[in-house]
């Protein structure tokens, strides 16, 4: 966030009065999360994250996101647990914005994940998929084929300014995926953005999965493919097979992949690489100089995509 | 800070290894402090603030600032206490920058201080002055007469673009203060920037004074005059006499003001108003669009200055 929303003393007191978490001891804006304003909140009863939802998160989606966390946390998934007010509500308003309080999770996001971190991430994703299987609400994945086509159109004019030939490379890949995108694979709630910076670890033990604001209903194996991109490439662009093996075996030990899911992994990984290539490219082209967070390099994802285009089967990822 | 310094996993572990505070449980960049990168650090032994000193704080001044905190905390002043490494050192390097760990203080900075807050602030300042009286190191106040003259010169060309006539108003005031600035008043360590956002309260109880990076050796009564500006004006520019009385009586109950200190208050308050007018004007003119913190309005300080120019004596402030 470029500028944190200022919260007045009185409105904070009134807001917290709706909860049974004691008086405020500390409130500090934290430099985390691009979409929202997040505050570290210490009260007499414990540590929490207070989130003000800024315009990039649709207010209508909040019941899905927060209801999902409530559902997953109740089933033992290590994710933030929304705090209910005395009236039972999870979302209320503060400083003119929708706001929610969630439990604080210990842990630090790994900057350079090890194979052990990858194995934990795979297992955590599988637990998330299993625990979410009986979550009734659904939310379409706005960043699948139709969303990619929109982003490809929105970035087409400027793409070659980022790298010569990028516009055509995106168009070709999108056409291929539109023709070949798998159907009929097992679906349910997926995280859809479980990058290392959306996980927390104490040492090599995973203590949290956070930032569910892209969660949606889609193929489980697509979520796994997102993680292959997010966790298993080195900064130099090479695929680390040891990490791939750790991630996939960590996942499969909790939720075995069906044959058609494994077979689809190379194609799904191409889709996932294109998804992050397109959103990063869009953010790069439209970057806000006042933003706290530097835009991520879209060309990193082009490297991932090039790798997947030459993969012959799930064995190449270590499965 | 526009962009937080990224701290690698390995360098953080190596850095914390120099302290006896246990392993890291959480590390989050906090949106506080314009001069430095601050992180909320939770370890197995407690809560801390980790600070990376960016270029605006001179590395040579750190022993003064941190030594002062060490001195004050040992004497019961509610300020952050620097954590010593096993080797006794307070400052070491992290991510290529000087870095230090301090204890975390509970409390929230009041957005709209009450008279009770003002009384606590006055008393805290007097305790700080008394506890610092036997702190041997000295540091000149870079933002007194000579510093104001430099800032007046640096802002002269653009001042009238902010408000017509501002350049002349500054020049006139500076000339007056250069001729009349008091000498011979009691001196010692002062905070020099004790605005409400540099204090912490739980309810109406002051739990901390923070951000000592303007601390220096100067007249105690000048520090009191800074606080009259910082705490006792309403957002509409009016001086709240109830707050002035609370602040001055809170101070005097701990450290009575000598007759020459009281008599000098109107002049010192003019100087303090000019100091913040000039630094805010400089920041306003040279504002960085990527900065997290919005520049503060310099014209607010011009209003303070106008008030002090018509004050007849310390009684007008409530003393």
C-alpha cells in the first residue's frame, strides 16, 4: 500500500468494542499485502491482524474468502482464523472500508525456499484441498482462460516494449491453451497464489498459509501447477528437480494425484506460468510509482513457461 | 519508507545469532518511521523492534542516540531499550546497513490527544530531561538558528509557490529570532521532536516515548516549546489553553521551570514553530512521490507561529 488508511482513536475503540478481544495495546501498519492495509494488532487477549479492504478486493467476495478461512481453520489448516464479533459477524466497517480481524500466525516467509520447505508447502496445499472439499460456496477463477485473454488484450500494445516478441509469444501460448486446456479433472477450493511469500515457516516447519484473496473453485492439479512455478525454479530460471520431487511427494502423501491429474501437469503448469506472466506484465506496464511494493519481473514467468513447453511428462517435475 | 530493505534468511539468522534473544518467530516490516526501515520482530524470548538505519540518519550519530536510550531506559524512562549483543555491542550491520534491536513498547499514538494525554506528555518530557542530566555525550542541535537559516535559503525560491508572501514571512521571523534568541537557559539532552506520533499510550497512560533521532543538547525550555506546538493546537489552528495548562503543569510538577525559562517560552515557541515550518516546507517542496508517508502541511506551522507572535507571556499558554 502506498499510504495507510489513518484510523481515528474513537472509531478504533468503537470498532474493537464489537469484539470480545480486550482493549488495544498496540496497532502498527505492516508493509505486507499489496491489495489491503494490514495492521499488527495487539490486545489484552492476544495478537491479531486487522485488515482494511481497499478497492482492489471486491466487497462481495469477502464472505467467500473469510468464510473459507473460518471453514479451513476449524478443520486444522494452519491459516488465519477470522475473529467473530459478539454479533457473530466477521466483516464490519472501519474508516469507511470493510474490515476484519484475524488471528496472528507466527512464522517468516522463506526468501530462498529449501527442498524441505517445498515438501511442507506441497503437504499444506493437499491438506487445504482436502479440508476445503466440503466448503459449499463457490467462486469462479477470474484468472483462468477468459481472464488471460482479457489480460493478453490489455497488455498487447505495450508487451513488445518490455521484450521484443513477447506479444506474439503470449498470443501463441494462449491459443494453444484455449485448444488444449484440460476438462473433467477433480475440482474444489484452491488457493491459486500459494507463493513462498504467502506462507510462513518457523525453521523448516510450515506455520501458516496466508493471503487467500485469489482463492476460487478450480482444478486441484492447477493449484499444484501454480506451486511448481512458485517454489521450484531458481533465481537463474533453472528448474530444481529436487524441490519439484519434494513438493509433489509432499502433496501426494496427503492427497494422491489421479492419473489424469498427473498427465495434465505440464499443460496446467504452462497455464499457471502464463497467468503470472500476464498479471505481472499488466502490473509492470501500469505500475504505480507510489506503491510500496516493487512490481515483480514478468520475464521470470516467461522463463518458467519456456521450461514447461519442453516438458514431456510429470516425471520431469519429479513425480 | 518507500521500499523496505529485503533481509535474506541466512543473514537474518546470522545477525540474530549475535544476540541472546532466541530464534525468530515473526518479522514484519512496519509502516512507521520516515528515516529508517523498522520491523516488528517476535522471537522465542519476546517482542522487539529491529531497525535498519537508512541514509538519512548519520551512522556517526547512532552511538549518541542508542547510548542515550540505554541511559534513559536504565533510569526508568519509558523509552525503547537497545538490546546488547553477546559481545556487548548495540549497533551491528545487516543487509549492508547499520542495524539495532530495541525492546517493543505497547501503546498507540494518539491521533487527537486529550488534555490528559498532554499532561502525561509534559510529565514524561520532564522525567526525560531529569534522567538525561548525567548523560555525558553531547550532540549539537542541527535544527537551531544556523540550521533554520540554511533551510530558509534552500526553500526561498519555492516558498511563495506554496503560499504568497511565505518567503518574506520566514525571512522576517528568522531575523527576529537571530536577534532575540535566548542564551544562558538550562541545557541538557532534549528529545526535540516529541510529537504525539512519537509517543505511545494505553488509554490515557503514557507507555512510551520513541524516535529519538533528533535528540540533541539544547535548552530544556525549547523542548517544552516544541511540545506546546506539537500537542496544544487544534486541527483548526486554535490554541487549546486547557491542553497547554495540562502540558505545562504536568512538566512543572516533575521539573519546575525557572523564571527565565518561563519568560522565554513565547520566543522559544516561535523558534520551534519556525523549525517545523521550515523542515515541513523543505519536505513538501522536495517530496518523493514514492514515499510511504504523506508530507505534513507546512502551513499548519505558520498558523502556530502567528499565534506565538501575539502571545504576551507564558500565562497565555496556561502556566
